[in-house]
C-alpha cells in the first residue's frame, strides 16, 4: 500500500471522529437545561413570592404638632377710600387739586356754583321777615287784650285765649321759617368740596364748568376719589380647610410682582369670623404701613400664611399615605398582616403630613405604602 493511501485513510478517520464529537456536544446541550432560562424562572418565582409576602419598613404612629404654611393670593387696598360727589346740582367753579395731589383733612379741593341756591336763600329770608311781622302783630294784640282783661267784664276769656293761640301759632311759623333758611344755607357749605382725611387724589372726573349732581342721579361719576396710601389693608381669603389654626397673633410675609426680591411682613389684625358664601373662605386683613410709598393700592400680593396646628394630631411621613381613586388610606401592620385604614389629610410640612383616622399611638404603619400591598396580605418586616 502506498504512502499516499495510508495518509488519506488517517485523514478520513480524523474527520469522522471530529464530526461525532460535534454531534455529541450539540445533543448534550439540547438535552441539558439553559442557564438563562433557569435564571428567568428563578426571578419570576422570587417576584411572585415578593408580591405574596412583600417586605416593608414599619414606622410607629406618633402624635405631635405640625406647623405649616400656605401661599395664597392677596390684594392691597387703601385703609381709607372715599368717592366725593356733589351734594346739590351745580357747576364746577374752581379746581384746586389734580390726580396725585396730596391733600390734608379739611383742605379745599374745589368750589361749585349754584345760582338757584342764592334765590332760595333770599326767599327763605323773606319768609322769615313775613312771619316775624305777623308774630309781632299777633303778640301786640294779645298784650293789649291781656292788659284790658285786668278790668273785670271788659274782655271775654274766649277772646283772650284765641289771641294767645294766634300769637303762639305765628311764633311757630317764625321758627319754621328760620329752619327752612338754615336748610337752604347749609347747601352753601356743600358747594365747597373738602378732603375728608389726609390722602392722595387718585381719580378726578370733572373739569371747570362741568355740571355735577348727587350720586344717585343716573350714572354720575364722583368728582374725586381720595385714598389713604400711608396705610394699606392686605386682604386674603383663606380656604375653609385651613381656618382652624388662624389667630390674630400670627404674622404673615408677602411679596409683590413689581418687587419680587423684596419681602414684606404684616400682622393679622382682623378675622371675619365667618366664611364667604361663594368662596367658602374666611377673610383676613393685615395692616401694612407704607410710609415710604413703595406699595400701591390694588396691588396683588403672594401671601405666605402660617398655619400652626392647634391640637396634637397623628404625624406620619407623606409616603405612608396612599391616595387612590377610591379613598385615602394608610396600611397598618397587625400580626404581619396588612390592614387598610381610611384617613383624612391635614396640614402638610416638608415630608410629613397630619392625618386623622382610627389609629392609636404605638401602632405600626408601612412607611412606603402602595396599592400593591393588598388589604389582608402577609408582610415581612424589612428593618
């Protein structure tokens, strides 16, 4: 046998052996378990076990007081504001102030002219003189009769009484005429428009010669609007759920949009003591002294109102409270069983929240509660 033939036979045997080994390896790998599949199955089992018996971190139920705050919109309004109208129908004769003018209490701001008042005043004066003449005549008649009646039988008692009644009636008419004169004369004072307090003229609606009248006539506008800018009222409406801890001893802070980097403070002075029917909120007023004039009336403010807790209540981490579509609840741990307990939320401060419900101090709650921890399921302590 030649040398080449022997080499070919050896090569064929080697190829056959390698083929057999490859088939054996493939067969063994197909029959044996896949490692990745085993890991996935093991993970699934562990997840199912975790769902059936979740591991939780307990937190004890404790009572305490929680101080919180809310930021609500407010408005700065003048401490005093008045619309000045003409008391009688008249014309504007002089204007002594304009928009932005600083005025002091009693300062003359404008004068009005009403010629018919002068006529009425003259008429009232004439009526006084007329009634006084009648009174003088009736009094003289009564005095003569009274003097004559001292002689018995000269004047009847009835005539004397009638003369006295006429005298008294004429005197009453004189007094009535004087009262009418004072009433007309008082209207002259209304022709002078004066400032009711120290303030600033913020609105002027008239010009010289304009016809003006009382506020009740049609759509009459005020002659002037005077506001007190040195002292303002900061007004806010606090929602019903936050009114329990409010006190006139609390101090608030606020900012305004024109000066966002500057913070102002004010103390609560007045609480309405009732809720607004529409807003269901309580009105609060704070006095703001504005001597430097930085703040303007009718500015909007972002007000931070402190809300101290009045009574001791249960305080828990916010993560312990679950808000679902059905209810708000916490999960109590009782003998390694999960119990859903319905609660109501109160004040919130940082990562803590005030709750109210059927809970007692010392009981254990799930610190991080979720709806996946079903009511009645077994839990493991993960401390």
